[in-house]
């Protein structure tokens, strides 16, 4: 082995791998994300996404589920969980070179989390607050949260994952409020109903109805077998319709 190769090998820095989780739910018709308050340095006392180091012999998915349970008490096996992206900027963690794999998790009206051994607290926070420029999240978690939110919004356009936010059975109105909370704007009820009921195998009627003191009884549905939404429910057309409606009322 020549001296140049020895110098090259010696210059390689050790790399650690972590997982971070952006866990979304809709509570009180508002999109919220699960945050923990860090109990140790770096960034002690700051809000952060739950996560931590991957252990030897552990898969990334196993690490994500373990850290979610350890830090918040939430059972990730009950959630829609998927990888978003890998983040590896050299300066993202002051402890050294740390590469993190970000996960997106979705679940219906999840319970209050419980703080784990390495966190001061765990709580649901409005996504709007978490992404406000005045809110400081630890590490690069603001960037991770923004990308996870965009992935969640895009998924509602092309997949049937919105039903993962709704406990069975649910009404079309329940489903519409999920779209409104995630996308961040109001939708026309009649147009939304027409689109989701015509989408192939998106939702199926249960034959039951929910009675309320006001209005007609609401037909109830459950998630059907489709994974992809056809035809897609595009944000662009709904935004344009909302803007047209708003301008016509002025």
C-alpha cells in the first residue's frame, strides 16, 4: 500500500447514522406534529423531532420504531410510516459527522405522547407554529419538517393515504377536513364529495349513517383497497377554484 493511499484512508472521519421522525396527526381540525424537548446537549431545551442513533445490527425501520416508542410512547406500528430523505450536510450536527434518515408518519387523532428518558417533554404542536420563522427547532429539523410536510401534501394528491388520518368509519366531511388541515385551505364540499366518491376504490360505503342534531344524516365510509388515487385530487385545481371563489365574492 503506497503512502498516498494510507493518507487517504487516515483522513476519513467516522460517520454516525440517526433517524428523525416527522409524525403528523389532525387534532381539532388542525394539522399537528409531534415534538420533543431535548433533555441533553446539543440544543438542550429546544423543541425537536423525535429520533436518535441507529444501533449495531438494527435496520433503519427498527430504529425509527424504537426511538418513537422510547421518546414519546407512541406505537409506530399503528402508523403509516415511510422514509422521506437522507440528510448529510457536514455541519448539521455539532457532535460530528452525522447522517440522518428522515421518516414521515401519519395517524388519526393520536393520543397525548409521554416523554422518554432522553427528553424533557413530548407534545403535539401546530405545524404552523413549528415552521414559524420565530420558532427555533434543534439541528436542521425545520428543513426536515418542511420537506416531510410537502411529502404529506403531495401524497394526498396521488394516494389514498388521507384515509389513514380518519378512524373508521368516517364521513366525506371528515375526510374533507383532513385535506383542508393538511393542505391549508378550504375546499368546496360538493366538488370534493363528487371527486372522492368517483375515485376508484378510494372509499366504500358502510351502509351506516351518523345522525346529528343539525342537518341531514351523514353517510359513513371506510377505506377501500386502492393505494393510488385515480383520478388524482390535485391541489392546483383546488387552489385556483378557491381563489376564483374568493375574488368573485369581493
